[in-house]
């Protein structure tokens, strides 16, 4: 008999989401919220993941949400297709500088790889605090920028 080497991580590392068992109205709310996150991503060029993270963290009722690490990783996994689609449309319409985009993407890719490798090492409290600090800093800069 051939030995089976799965392409995915061992079963102990993969957890099925309890979302599948939720009633239809909770699923409808989540789908609507996710569509709005996609809309924010398309309009703002960012924000989709920031809107998705709180939805993943707090599920409500007796159903637990994701840990901060799971929410961050899941948001990254689901946001990249939105970003890719938006980028293709922006480039196709001539709204984006393709050369500059490719140059910036190189640096961001290195940072994203390091961040993804470090994510599990961060305590939940630190991760929440860092995200809050980045959001606060960005918001203040946007309001008071000249």
C-alpha cells in the first residue's frame, strides 16, 4: 500500500469553522458584511481585511470567534483575491502606475513573509494593540495631513 503524504497540514492544525452550522440569518448578515468589506477594499484600496477581522473575532451568542492570529491569517488569505482583482481593474483603466506598483510589491512581499512567519509568536494582546496603534496612527495622519 502506498503511503499517503497530504498536501495540507496535519488534521490537528486545521480546524473547521463553526460558521457552517449557523442559522441562515447569521450567514446572510456575514455575507452582506463581507460584501461591504469587498466594496471598501475596491473603493479605498484597503480596508477589506480591517473590516473582516472584527467579524472573525467576535461571532456572538455562545459561538466563539477566531483568535487574533487566526483572524489575521484568515483575513490575509481572503483579502488577496480582492486586492488582485482591484489591482487588475486599476491597471486596466490606467489608474495605477504599474512600474511603481511592482517595485513597491517587492518590498511588501518580503515584509509580508516575515510577518506571516512571526504571527504565531505574537501574543493576542500584543497583536490587538499593534493593530489598534496602526489604525489610530493612520486615522490621525489622514485627518491632519496637509
